[in-house]
């Protein structure tokens, strides 16, 4: 009798439902990203935000805000690469890249809210989501001061950029699995919402994306609990529990293929909420996703044809080095490796007692603090002339490229 129940729970139809819910989650994440880009101005909005980066700390904060609004670190880092190609100094761009790393973590944090109705599941989900935040935050605390005073990333990346230019560059920017399977659906859905007045269409579209995410997470958690037999859970434990380096490698490869760390890390949240994967199993995969996401900026840099291509490659390599060396450093120091895990567990316990902490954290870290700094800079009209000049040059470069294409 027990065997028949197990077979029923693990039937092919059930797994088809799981795959459908995973796809729905990916579409929801894509809709949220498109919606945020819609009412924030997308790449143009990010460029405008960056014009207020007057010092490294402000650069980090505005990088966080731009990515939280655009909902894609890949897009924001590609914008930064383009601005550097337009003449923005690399030392100004580096803190922006660090901030973009922090801002991209908002997506899986939003996904974790899908389990807000279940106390223990929400604790596990929110901890699994915010471990990514804490890793990036601590990495910035450690690396940014070193970069300001000694410029190690800038120097090493400069050497790597020249090596790359001396060799044969290969661009694989057309290989984007996520774009092929998700983007057409997102574009179709966006077209259905474009008849509303003002910015209501963008807002409603984004809320629709959040609803899709919540629906998929809630039902995926229930289905996963029902089908996770002892043998199935053991298989997942073996695949993601073979060690830290295997988890990092898996996260890196999958994110390189999908070209979105937000998506790959978000897909783990329902597994964490259902108790299928532990926080310590998810953390290495998250570290790998941080490395894998740097491929997009490198691809963007290979497409630059202006005279500043070497600097565009340099900032792309800075992004890679910051993530790769950060992961290597954390893995090499045991107490440092445990720090993001313990911090995420602590925050998860807080949100378990009071859900208000979750919303306060999301709005405070990703919008309120960065938005206040951005607002202050806007009131003072304190633009960075070098960034503004780079924006103008970038637009001219795009115009020339279009004319050449025609």
C-alpha cells in the first residue's frame, strides 16, 4: 500500500506539474524584471542614475539601486561596460559593478515571499535568499577599501584585458537559453498590458509577475513535499551535497548557460522552503552563480568596437575578478565562509517572529537607503561630469554602429 502511494506521488504527471511550475516561476521572474525596466527606464534609467556617482561609496549604492530597479545585474553591468567604452574612467565604474552585484539579489528575496504564509518554510526560504545578499555585502566591505587605496582589481584586470586583445576574441552572445524559452512569453504578456494610461501598465504588469511567482512558489512547495521520497531527496543531496567546490561549479555552469544569476538562485528557493535542500547546500551553488553571471559583461565587452575597447574589457574582467576572487577568499577562510550563512540564519529567525522585518529589509536595503542617497544627489544636482560625458559618447557610438549596420 505504501509503495502504491509513493508511486502515485512520484508519477510522471506530478513531475510534469513541477516542470510547469518551474517554467511559470521563470516567466514570473522575467515579467518582474521587464516590469521594473519598464517604469525605471531600463538602460537609459541606469545611465541617468550613474551620472550621480560622485565617489566610490555613492557608486556602490547607486549600482545597487540601478540593479534593483532594472532587475538585472547583467543589464546594468553591460551598461557600465558601454559607459566605460564611452570614456568613463574605470575607477569610477568599479564600485558600480560591486553595487550591481548587491542589487541583483533582490529577485530571489522577492521569490522567498511566496512562502510567507508558512512560518518554517518562510524561515528557510528567506535565509536561502538572503545568504546571497550577505555574501555580496561582506565581499564589498572587504574588497572596496582595498580597491580604493591599492587598486588591485583595476591593475590585474588591465593586464588581462591586454592579453585578451592580443589573442582571438570569441563572442557567444547569441547563446542564451533563458532568452529563447522565456523572453517570447514575457514579451507577449507585456503586449497585453500596454493599453493602460500613464505608468499603470508597468505597475500592474510587475504586480502580475509577483503574483505568478507567489503562485508557482506556493504550489511548487506543496508538490515537492508530496513527491520528495527518501530516494529522491537522497539523489538531490548527492548532486548538491558532494562538496563546496562541486556546488560552486554547478552554479557557475548553469548560470553561464542561462545568463541570469537571479533566475538560477530563485529556482532554489522553493526547494529550500520545502526542506528539500539546506542553506549550507544552497550557499555553494549561490557562490557559483555569482561567478557565472560575469559572462554577460564579458560578452558585452567583446561587442565593443570603439577605441576604448581595452577599458571596456578591463571593467568586465574587474567584475569577474571581484566575484571569482571573493568566492575563493571566502571558501579559503572557514570562519568567513560561515559568516554569510550565520547572518542569513539570524535574519531568517527575525522574519520568522515578525514578517515586518522581511519587508523592512527589502525596501530599506534595496530602495530606501539607495533611493535617499540618489534623491539627495538629485536635489543637489551633483552630476559627475565624467559619467555624463561618457553617456554622450556612448550614444554617439551606438549611432555610428547603427549607421554601419545599415
